[in-house]
């Protein structure tokens, strides 16, 4: 199978190192050879392609930008390009790797004890162990600080009660990174599969991310040992640090989906013959759609690259990552819509990947901070005014009646 073409209008490749291009092309070949032949069937069946996990482990895709413990220590641009290429295949596949890497391996790496790192990181790097990240709750998504899950000290251990919702890899996971309130604030815990009082069940009826496992986690007087706590966690800010890692990868991933939609639409437009024996690519309206996609993808590439360079220098800010996630997922979502229009009726069948990307991106547009919430993050930075909560209603006073009582 020939490698999928690049989407590169301004010689973007010249801005990448040889290693970064090699990483990208290796993952692109993997997606073309191993993912594309099965992903539509996985989407139809609502099945996660778990058989690909060992191969992704051999390719060093898990924890690729982390060091030590046998991890490859790639720079953040190379990591972003991995996310881009995986999402060219499917958002669910990128979600799997993103959760494993940024939301499970990263918090263990950054906040865990030496024993926790030595136990979990090598196994997670190979895919021999799978993890999930438990922050979102049934009643608290955009407001994680409202969580109700609580861990109380009990002797030498902890007792955990609560629930988490919309958890990628939840029923597959050997270990869950769970965030809970304690008497000392929000802390992170490692809860292992099979722990009494820990349950997980899959979310059914999804029309989006069907090649990904989405679950609910329950904790019912779940007793965990004292060393299950991530000792360096000191508040909700640590959970948000993990989300920043994942959101950065999503900024690249959204471009991958956009690229696949653009390339599919471009090829189709040049081959689809209509009025007067000409391809529909000859029509001005079709060209305008293609140009919009290419323009926004190109701008998104430069944005993602700069975020990666800043991240490698330790200078990236959370609101800059919000801009990347917000913009590039929007570009992916809009590109899927335009590609669907170009393909006409063929745009709604899975002979082409467009409708699958379109459905998947509805989830990506929402998770890891919704489009609107990231807008508020950016708005707070540029105005200095937090607008996450509406102002209190002013007191309304009844007008005094003339003539006394």
C-alpha cells in the first residue's frame, strides 16, 4: 500500500528535523498498512482494535515524549506528529494513545513514587498494561472542581466513593488514575482493576468514537492501600496539568482528521464527473471549499508547530494550548462538514472516511474542554476577567409607591 500523501502547501516539512519526519512517516505507514484496512469495520461493529496495542508498543507510541524507564524521550513536535497521524486513521485510536501517554503515564511519571513508576511505566510503554483517567463525573464535566468523588483516610489506607463518566479505556484498564477530593484537597490515586468496590461498565449507544471504549467507573466503599496515592499531587491543578498534555496532542490530532477529509475530498472532486463531462473540481464552489480546508489546515500546522517548540523549551502556557485545541479541532470539524458536502450522497457512507471523522470530531470538539470553555480560557487571559460563572443577579428593588403605604 502506498503512503498517504502529505498536506503541505508551504513546505512545512522544511521546518521539521529528520527525526521528526521519520517519526511521522513511520506512524503514517502504520496507519495506512494496519489501521485503514480494519477501521471501518471496527466503527460499524463498535469495536476497539485492541489487537493493534502490542504493535503500537513496539513502535514506541506510548509515552513517546517521556524519558527514563525505557521510554524514547522524543521531543514534543515528534509526539504531536504521532497524534496527527493516528487521528488521520481514527480519533478513537489517537484517544487510546493519548490517554495512555498523557493522562496515565504522564501523571505517574510526574507525580508518582519511584515504586509506582518502576511498576507501571515499563509495562504501559509496551502496552502490556493499559490505563484510564478518571476526572469527569456524571454531573461535572467542564467544572471538575465540583466533583463529588471523595477519598477518606481509614487506618493505613483510603476508602473511595463516587463515580466517573465518559472514561476512555475504562473497562480495558489495568489501572485507573482517579482524582478525588480529600480532607486535604484534590489528590490523585491509582486504583487497580479487580479492587473490591471498583466497578466499570461500557457506554452504549454511541454514534461517535465507536472504535474506542468509553466507560463509567464506580467506587463503592472501595478500599485502596495507603501507597495508592500519587504522593506529589497537591490539588486540582495537577489534574489540569495532565489535561494540558492531552490537549496539546489533540491540537495536532484535529489536523490529522482534517487532512484525511481534505485529501479524500480533493481526490473525489478530481475523479467525480458531472455536468458536461468535467470533474466537479472544475466548479468554483467546490474549489472554494477545498481552498478553505487547505488554508485552515496550513495555519493550524504552524500553530501546532509553534506550540511544540514552546513546549520543548518549557515556555508554553495553558491558554496557548487552549488556542491550539480550540482552533484545530474546529478546523477538523469544519473540514469534515465541507468534505461531506463535496462527496454528496457518498459522504454519508463508510466507503469513505469522511462521515466517520465527522461523527468522531463531535466528541473531540467536546472532550478535554469544550470549544466554548477554551474560548473562556483565552478570554480570561486577554481581558483579565474570569467569565466561567455568570455574575450574581443584581438585587431588584421595587419602586416606592407614591402616597405612602
